[in-house]
């Protein structure tokens, strides 16, 4: 599975679309009324940020990083015995 190496903070993932919304509203004469598209994209953004937060929490505490540490400590133990 492909995993990107670039990670942006979650506040930036929310802040950039919010700034774009304010910019667009300013160009429409400071009209901040929501369109149906705004609501749909806002819900989709919140779902994606939530899933990303959950995935980061799961992957930060476990996974291949911890397994690599266990393997290296086992290798050092085996080298010390001989």
C-alpha cells in the first residue's frame, strides 16, 4: 500500500479551505451564505480529517516502527550471547 511521506498538520487541512471560503465570500460581496456544494464539501472535509486523525493515532503507537525496534533489540541480544 502506498503511503505518502509528506504530512501536513490537521489544522492546516482545515484552515486552508476555510481561508479559501472567506476569500470566495469576499469576492461575492461578503456574502457568507452556504450553498449546497459548501455544505457537502464541508461534511466531506470533516469526515476525511476525522479519519486521518484516527489513522494517525492508530499508526503512531503501533505498527512497523515498534516491530523494527523489537527486531533490532533481538539481534543485539543474539550478538551478545556469542
